[in-house]
C-alpha cells in the first residue's frame, strides 16, 4: 500500500470531526476532471510508510478524532483492511472516500465494523456514467450495488457529485434524483480547475446553474445541498 500524501488536519473532510486525511495511490477510474491525476497509475512517490503514519497518529491522539482515507481509490489497496484495523486500535474514527466500484470491499469493511462514515462519489447520471468515469467496459451494476448498500443504512454516509461543465447537464441531475430518491445526504460541489486536473478544458458552473441542478434534485432528494459555494 502506497501512502502518497497526508493532510495533517482538516475540519472539512470528516463531518463533525477534526481529522487528518491520507491519500493512497491508484484508481480504477480515469475521470477526465480528476484533480488527483498524479495518483492514478501507481507511479506516484511513496511519501510515508505505514509505520510513519501510525506513529503520526499515536502522537496526535487527543488532538485528532478521525482519519479520512482517500485516493485515488482506497478499495484497491490490498492492505487496506489491516491498516484500518491498526488505525482503529489507536482509537480513531475512520471515514472512507470511494467511487463505489468495488461494492464487495465496501460491504466487507462495513460488516467488519471498520468504518464510521463513507463518502461515495456519484459521478453522473447512469447513461453518462462511463464517460464521466473515463472507463471503457464500465459496469453500472457495481455502482448501483454500492448505492443500494449505503442506502440500506448500515453505516453513516453521503453521496456527492462534482458538477463539471463539459461533462454534466440537467439530464444527469434528473436521473441522479430519480435514482437516489430518498433521504440520503447528498452534496453537489463545483468543479475547480487546476494544473493537476487529468484533462484540460473543463469549466465550473455558475452558482445559478448549480442552483438549477439543485432544483431538479430536491423533489427526489430533499436533503441535497451545495457544498463549497458559500459567498
Ligand atoms: S476523481 Fe475519478 S479518477 Fe480521480 S481518484 Fe476519484 S474516482 Fe479516481
């Protein structure tokens, strides 16, 4: 397992908790708007050993409450489960960020009592999913399985979509609303361009456009909110 980044403190990544975020390498998607493009293909530099990370968390006990594990796609890491166990033994809560394409790993971690919160990306409406995920031979059934599992309420969770001009339009949000219909927490966040984005040329939406998407979502997802567009 390659640990390629550590954000030592975050008040935003783990709802309700002061946390740190660990970045693991590799991903099974190639979302063209990915802003962690350096982490996707397994060539990122390992910045920390597991022991160094565990030492860090030993020293931060009482200051930090939670650990967010993100990527890349963390469910690809073969040592993920034992690593999470070690973090939990130190007394930390664990949040997993996932694209949801490996539902069996997600379920196993939840049924083993290893996760306190899951944030799953909803990349697009289902007919647009493979384009948004940048993945040929894409199987939506894996995403649907993870969605259904999370909606069954075995673990606190959220769904979230990064809205990208050039990828999404109203049809995506109409489908997402009908698909996820219910009381799930759902966050719509705007794309932000940067030099790390995998493919250039995408743009963010205006706040008015995001609110239009929200209006399409809310009849089905009354808890849908914009994230990160304050001001
Ligand atoms: S944005 Fe897409 S390609 Fe990038 S890490 Fe997330 S799932 Fe993988």
